[in-house]
């Protein structure tokens, strides 16, 4: 692959195609600071974009939050300065670009900053909110790194020293693709609390877990469970939602099928240790049919991720679950999505849980 070359250009905000997997987020406080700084300093900073496609849309590689704020302030027809790559980036290059613009940047010289006016620093964002956000980032990074470097013995030994090793096994199936068939006798009967996202550091993974794990979080936090799903078993949890390996709308069906196979295999293996399972419904609409492979008819325990912008699809997922179960008397759990999703769940008699980060920040739906 040729070395990338970046050339200055001007682009319309309306012609940008944001990356749906962009790993960087911005809080309301950060967005307000960016809006204020734009009013004071103008549109400082450049976007990183790719060549236009046949429809004139340019992939946006870096600068999603700036583009969003600028669009709100000046309108989508506004032209802004950007650096255009001489070719379309590969997926690996796109991921690297998104992170290296942060991790390969300079750090603050705190000795130098100590002589600056504290009031100005606070005004420019060096406040308690920033300190808390940095603290959360440190905790999340520590959790991710520790998941990588834990020894095999730690991962496969329980509190009593028992060994749990995932076999190279196949399971009974109801389809030509070999997607494992879940054991209907070990579907969840209730949502035992706490209901906790895996790998976020909010619940010690090696402590006894009396409730339910779910995986509505970033894939990297649970990707290693495909290599070794034993830690969930060793936590002695009552229930688990299937791992929500990402299945996007533009993902080829073959790749989506692999993601579905993986989560169903892991869930079926967990069931062999007595863990009760919620079937995961959170895949993009084009993969709905594939996502039911291996879920036996009559299954009544379901979970999904709530999104304010796709509430109609959550309704459809519920209807699909009821049709597959053959009854409207199902256990339907929705995680996240904000106040509108919460109200929809309450009106329909579904279980709704607020996102972990909102609970940590004291924001409740």
C-alpha cells in the first residue's frame, strides 16, 4: 500500500460522510466549550477526509465533533478547510488515524502551565469536569490493558482453584450454517441484578457476580472472550446477555454471520455451565433474519440496545421476538437510549436500564 499524502482542500460540511464507528465522543460540556472557542477563535483546526465517492460524499476520518458543532453554528452548506488523503484509507489506517491524532499528540508541560492564570485555565476547560473525564479515561485504559496482560492461569482458575477451559467443540444446530442452537431450558427466567456491562471496571470481574452481565459496550472490552470465554463462567453469574459483537448495516452478510456465530457459540458454552442466557437482538436491520439462527422457537428471554434515533426498530425487534416466541409474554430488556426510549419501554411493559456512564455522571433518564 502506497504511503499516504495529504493535500489541503476545502469541503462542504454537507458532503462529509461521518464514520459510524468513530470511537471518540464529546460531552455536552465539551461541545459547549468547542462552540464558545469557535466563536472566539474561529474554525481553528482542520478535518481529515478522503477522496469523494461517486455521489460526491467524502469519508470523514478525523474531526467529527468539530464538523458537528460547525454545522450547527454555520449550516451544512459551509465550506471548511480539510486535508484530503490521496486515496481511500483501509480500515486499519482509518482506525489508526482516529487514535493517533490523540495518542501521538504532545502532552501538557504542567510546570509551564503552573505560571498561567488559573482562572483562564478553568475558563478554557481545565475544570472538575475535565478532571473527571480524564480519570474515567485512565480507568478504562487500565481495564483494557489489564484484560490483555492477564495470565492464562488467572483467566482459567476460579476462586477454588478449579480449571475452566473452553473446548474446540461444535454444538447441535438448527441451520445449514452450523450456528449453535441455544438450550431453551437455560434461557433467562428473570433479570437478576446487578445488570452490569462487561469490562468497564465498574464491577470486579473476579468477584462473585450475583446478577447479569451484558455486552452493550465497545467490542474491545469483550473481544478476548472469543479466545477464552471462561472469565464469565468464573464470575459465577446467574445470567448473561449474548456478547454483542458489532453487526453494522453495511457489513457483508458473511461477516455478520461470523459475528452471530461467535456470540451464539459463546452463549451456548456458558449454558453448559448453567448460566442462563438472554438472546441479543442488537444487530443492524439487514441482519435480522441471520440473527435468529440458533434461537429455538418459543424462546422468551431477549435483550437489545436502545437508541433514540431508531426507536421504530426497537419496536420491530420486540415484534420479531414475540413472533419467534409465539407469545407476547416475553422478557424484553432494553439498555440505554435516553428519556424517550425509557418512556416507550414503560408504556410497553419492557424492562429499561439507563446507560452506565449516565449513572456514573449522575444523569438519569
